[in-house]
């Protein structure tokens, strides 16, 4: 059984819910819940819906990390200076498609701001938030921001002293969401 399956089963039974009741609350089929709990599948695109139905953070549901145990599903990690090292960002464009789609939720690790090539980062450039893959350009001190969607242009960061660049952190988890 996967960590996700164990966590779902434990939370479901603690709340006195049957698999059918949880499935109905999350807009899923009972067989989907059964497969997750048995470990027949190890992940789901319905993790946010399950988190809402169980009133827990999606991060807690996936990781079973006790730091997130008491947090609710939608207010899971506040975007504030007082938070620990994670924040949630909602994708608003399709520049990272098909990897990330508009509406997907990303958990950003704000303690990881040193760029590792080909990793996905959230960063601001002149007050505009971007989510892109970043690549170091060697000794020249610049980076290239590349989208996964080839219809969007790549651009070089650090070429102008007037640019206000802030790397917020590296994307660690992503959840595909649907409009309820």
C-alpha cells in the first residue's frame, strides 16, 4: 500500500466514512478510492478534491508530513512571510503545458532558490510572476527561462541591471485540478 493510500484509508476511517461516502464527497468513484487505498494506483489527479473532502492539506495527503496535518484543504499553506518554506501557486497560463496546465496547483519550496538546471521555479521579473524551467548560462551570470510549451518564447534573465529578478523557489509538487 502506498503512503497516499495509507493516509487516505486512515483519514477516511477516522472520520467514519465509507469508501462510497468519501468517493461521493470527492466526486470520484468508489473503485477509485479502493484502488488508492489498496495501492493498486499510487497517485491521483483528484488529490485536491480528496483533500477538500477529508479537510486536510493536499500536501499532507500526499506526504503524511505532520507539519501539514492540521491545515485545511484550501487554506493549506498561507502565502505570507510567516509561513515555513512552502507556498502554493496556481498556474494561470499554459506556458508550461503539457507538464503544467492552467489551474494546476504547485507547491513551491522557497528554501531552494539556487538554480539547478532544468528544474521548474517560480520567479518574479519586474513584479510579474512566472513559472518556468531555469538554466544557468555559465560564467556570464545569466539564466534562460524556458517554457515547456514551444509556442511561448524563452527569455534570458540577468542581462539588464534594471531587471528586478526574485527567485521565489523550486516547484516540488503539482496537482491537476478541475473546476467544481
